[in-house]
């Protein structure tokens, strides 16, 4: 899903999330584990303000596990508890309730001290930019397929709570916020991982960025995937080498750079180059 974010849409999305925050105890901030910084909303700290929050590094199955560990430590140093999860398979998802309970213990203990014998379930809202996996996680937590994928901001309907066991209730519609696209590199990372559509940025620019990144951080995987004995310095030569080996050719046998770009990006997104992390510490 691609949402065109204009200032009016951003203000409305912020308003909608702010309204929902009034109903909940805790925020689950969902980001893409491959780009935990680039897939955050730039105003998230301001928007979520004083609500307890857990950060969920989703799609951890696609991210470089060593880098994910570093990010978890990085966020921990900022007092932000982060958990690596895979909403598709469910790995790590059970931990969310445990950590949420721990975070909300002081609040619920206060309620009990005031004489409320049986505290109600914790209420949570999932927030994140489009395509980070919000609907997949809601479905996973709910244990059945109830949340529509492709929810659009601005579509109002009655709020409903989804029960997750006895201890947690989730708002059925997630909070959808915009990414930081004012930073060019962030945009390229969002495009490389498929968070934004290829038509938003120039396809070849995205592939140039992705290939340069792979050459710098994952040279062996790049060589292995495209049977390169070494990685040419000149990016055009690299495109040519990949194109010739993979038959990405236009009429007359010349290398078709769009085809090479599509191939490389598809390979990255389908993990043909293994688990990759594009935000690095
Ligand atoms: P959103 O509500 O935040 O917009 O995201 P959504 O759940 O629609 O998920 C976006 C894409 O990411 C979906 O793939 C979904 O399957 C995939 N996804 C979500 N969580 C995970 C995860 O933890 N690991 C992996 N590997 N993928 C995840 P899609 O290609 O758009 O659809 P489909 O392949 O499910 O048909």
C-alpha cells in the first residue's frame, strides 16, 4: 500500500493517533528490523509523549541478526525496550504481552491499591508507518484473520477491541504514521526494502544505492549471488556484469539497466542475498 502524504494527511494522521492514545495504556511502536531508524515516524516521541511504549523490530526474520542485537542494545541504552519479532511466523510475539505487563505493573498496582480488585486487561495500540506489518501483527496476536490489510487513514469506523488472551486488548485499527522522507537516504532505504513503491523514486537510483550498500557491507554475498570474481568500482560496470550474467538485455544485446534494477531489488526483498540490515550503528 502506498499513501501519498501531504501536510493535511499528516496532520490528520497525527490527530487520529492522538485521539486513539486517550483510549490505551501502552503503545507498540512497530518498525522494520532491517531499518529500525529509517522506518520510524520522525515525530513519534512527540506524538506518543508520556505513554509507555515498547518498540517492536518486526520482520526480524529478514534482518541481519547481529545488527538487530546491536539495535536492541542501542534502544535499551535510551530506556526504550525493543523486541525482535516476526509477525508472519509469530517468533517473539509472545514476549510482547510479558514485556507489556512488566511495563504496566506500576500503573496496575496503583489501581489495585485504590481498591480495584481485578484490574482490567491492558489496552494497547499498534502504531507505525505503512507496510511495517501492523495488520499482520494484529492478525497474529488475535490468532485469526480479522484485521484488514491495507487500512487507509481517514476511514472512520467504530473502534473495536481485539482480545489477546485475558490480559491484553488491542485497538483493531492501527495508528498509521508517515516516514521521514525528507532525508534522501531514508527514502532510498525505504524503497530498497519495499516499504515504499518503486514508482515513487527512480528505480535505477534505488538500485544504485542498494548495490553500493551491498558492496560496502555485504561484498561476499554480492559476489556469490551474481558470480562475480570481484566487485567493480565503477557502478555502471557492476550493472553491466550483473546484466550480462543474468540476461537482463534489451534489443541488440545491450544491458537493460531497468531490468537489472528490478532483478537486484527483487533479490534483496526476497532474501536471495540473505538477511540484510540497511540501518547500521
Ligand atoms: P501494514 O499493516 O503495516 O501496512 O503492513 P502489513 O501487515 O500489510 O504487512 C506488509 C507486508 O509485510 C506484507 O507482505 C506482510 O506479509 C509482510 N510482513 C509483515 N510482517 C512480517 C514479518 O515479520 N516478516 C516478514 N518476512 N514479512 C512480514 P506483502 O508482500 O505486502 O503481502 P503478502 O506477502 O503477505 O501477501
